[in-house]
C-alpha cells in the first residue's frame, strides 16, 4: 500500500479470472488493472523462474478496457524490452479465453498425469478436454463475458498446436510435490458455476481429484 501513488497501476498476471476483482477488494480500485500472461515457465530453483517456451505475451488493460496513458506506457516498456504486449479492446474476454484453455490444460494434464500429445491421440482424453473447454466457456457466457461463438473450436485448434510434450505447471508442481494453484483454475470454474447457476461436473471432478494434493507433498 505505501508504494501506491495517485496514478500507480497494479496489473495482475496470475492464472484464473478472479485476480483483478480480488485486488480491487484490497487496493483502491483506480489503481487496479487487469491482465493475463501467455508464457511457459517453471521454478528452476528457489527464487529462479525459468522460461521453458519461446512465446512471451502480456495482454493487459484498465479493468473496463478504456484507453489509458499509463497502460500505453507500460505496454511500450514491455515491447521495448523484447517481450510482446499487444493492445486489446476487451481484457475480460482475453482473460477468460486463456482461462478456458488453461482450465482444460491444467486440469487434464495434472489429473491424468499426461502430456498434450496424450490428449491429442487418446479419444477419451480428447473428449474430456473438449468437455472442460465447453463447460468453462458456458460459465463465462452466463456471467456476461463476450466470448466468440466459436471459442470452443478455436481453443481446440490452439490446443492441437501446443508442443506435444507440454504439460501445465499444475502437472509439474504435482509431480514435484509442490502446492497446487487449483483453487484458481478447476476450483474457480466449479465455484463460478455456482454463481452462474449452471452445472460444471467435469471441472468439479478434476478439482476433487487434485484437492488432496493442494498443499503439496
């Protein structure tokens, strides 16, 4: 709190769709923006984060997606540093689009102890993955997120293009006995489905399967 100035902007790049709202409960709302990162990393050693893929995209905006000089300044700084920070006209849509994909990648690769190649080549896993995508997209639509009508097909195409050996960080954390972020992924989908008053049986099942490992080994 002492670090906040009148025009300081705090941008969350955490997985899930609730980080901005949670920050706005703690910080002055005019200091809070919204964002999402598309970057593959792992904890290489204590205090050291290693990038494991080539992509590094950071998408962010004011919470209502209005144009903003402070957002433009941060975007220019990130682009100038060699990463990618594209503009967006609807940050809520973007955050949810990633959440829909990640709820499936995280939940299925962790609960099944599998890779994306396993998902692509195993019909049962493919069906499970696509059902998670459809379920999470339905939650977003009911909650008023402006998702494209073909978001399910677009996300499946994106999943097919992922590296064959890729697993979510959730799966890697599970393998190494670390605490899991399931409260903000499968758990969030299950929780938000109640807010939307619709069923989310697959997300709820994935959450239950991973819950015993929530706090690590």
